[in-house]
């Protein structure tokens, strides 16, 4: 465990440097992995691959991160680096070298490998939109799929809560560091105590990073990569929801938008339909959302990992 945390400290110390994003850091991880067999104990010669970083400054940062990670580990916060077998292949396949070098979490990391459906929607959704999100997520969870969303107020929180209330499973993808996760927001929306075997708080950012708009946009790609399809509720013509839908379509993920009649569809949803998103409405003769096409996607087998799509 100490070696594992130390290696992650080396990675976080890189990500903490200006100009070192996921693509650059993943390239360095590959070099370290090739030369040091995933033991990142680094000499001054090894640091030459880091470029213009001052070696002493970098190693002080590594020491600081080791201390921080030990404290976080004591708080039951876990870490999955990109070279770990637990790291979801579907993220590496879709995001390539831009995949987050480290995922941090609280909860059950086994959910990362399960079939999942993503949810994205407005923070200011109408009562109707919130009801559609809740009903749809409840049915998805009852069907055995993991509900993935961004833990924002509005549609995201309704989807997470509906999954928990269905005794289902949900992944809450944060737009901030894992040290800032807050269970109270979810607990206030569900019946009974939250079962941590059925949930996963997940972050791709440095553990103490604060929420920001750019991080919210970035984490949407993680939601998409973890999901077989993305459900969009009440997208506007601008903002994070419609951008998530557009990104999912560009990445080749199916997008489903709520459509309950010609006079009852958000403007952004119309845009996504024109771009190739699918409509979903009520099942014939019922008031329940028709999720049959989404459930059909869950039966599809994930492609096998190959030497071409492996990061390390």
C-alpha cells in the first residue's frame, strides 16, 4: 500500500504543475512504467523526462502529496491509477491519452466495470423534468444498470436518489476533488441510510480541487465514457447539458432525450434530436417512460481490450 500511495504521489505532484495535464502526464507514466516496472522511485537522472520542472521543487511536492494521501487513505478514500487493472477499460478506449491519470473514490469501485446509463440535465429543471428523470432512473436501476450522473442539483440528484430508492447502484461523478465529497445532499433525498456497497463517489481531479465550470464540463466526458448511453433531460440551447449531449454524440455514444409530445420538449432537446439523438416518451398505455431501447444497449458486449487501445 505504501508503494502504491507513493506512486500516486508522484503522479499528483506532476498534475499539480502548470502545463501538466492528463495527456502529458500519461505519456510520462508510460515512460516510467517501461523503465521502472511501475515503481516510480525517481532519481535525478529519471527526472530529465519531466522537462523544465526543478527537481528539488518537484520532490518536495511528492513528499507533500505522500503525507496528504496517507491522511486521505485513513478516511477510506481510495485511488485507482491508470495502470491499475481496476481502471475501467471503457474510459481508456473512449478517452485515449486524455483519460484521467488517477481516479479517486469513496464507495464501491466494482461499479466502474458494470453496465451503466448516464444522466444529464438542467439544474433548474421543471417539476415535469425532475419527475421524468426520477421515473427513468428508477426503472434503469430496477433493470440492473448503474445510474451515472454528476451529483449537481436538479436532474442529477433526482437520478442518483431514484437509483438508491430503487435499491439500485449509482456512480456520482464529482466536478471537484474527492476530499470535498458531501454525502448529506444525497442522504437528504433518499429513504433510509445510504448503502456504500451500492454507490461510488468518483473524482478525476486533485483531491482538494474546488468546483469550477471547466471541471464540470470535463467530468461530463467521464460520465459519458462510463455509460452505454446518455439520457438528457431538458437541455437548453446553451450550457453544460446540451454540450454533454453533443459530446456524447461526437464520441459515438447513443443519446436519448425526453420527448412527451410536440408542445412539451426543451429547445436543446430539439437540437440534439436534429443531430442524431433518439426520442423517448411514455410506454404505450402507461405513464411510465419507455426505456426498452436503452435496456437493449445493456446487453451488448464490451469490446475486448487490445494492445492498440491499452494505455499502458
